[in-house]
């Protein structure tokens, strides 16, 4: 099940991605352009399938790769207790 990301996250867009600040814990990390799309999608409540399709269309990658990327990103967010 895909959950929304924490509301305390602030996304600061940069040239090739974004810096993400977890205001509640005072930590930050950087994501690439695909990470920005996924974070913004999750914050709007997009489903896993919607995220996969968005990556497919934006980066011209196949479904399997897009699905793997979304799963890995969501797993990382869960590990970091951000989703």
C-alpha cells in the first residue's frame, strides 16, 4: 500500500532534482528528477500505478523499470520513516 509522504517535508527544487528537508527531524537529502516527481505525486495521493505511468511517460522508460524505480523509492522512504 502506498502512503502519502509526511507533511513536514519541504521540497526545494534544483537544476537536476531537489533538496528535501524533513522539518520535524532536521534532516535533509537530495533526490533526482524522478524522485521529485514521485515525492510530489505521493504528496497529492497518486497511486502506485499512476506514479509508474508518470515515470514511463516523463523519462521514456519501460513499465518494468518504472515500477522497479517506484518500488525502490517507496521502500527507501519507508526506511527513512518519511512515508
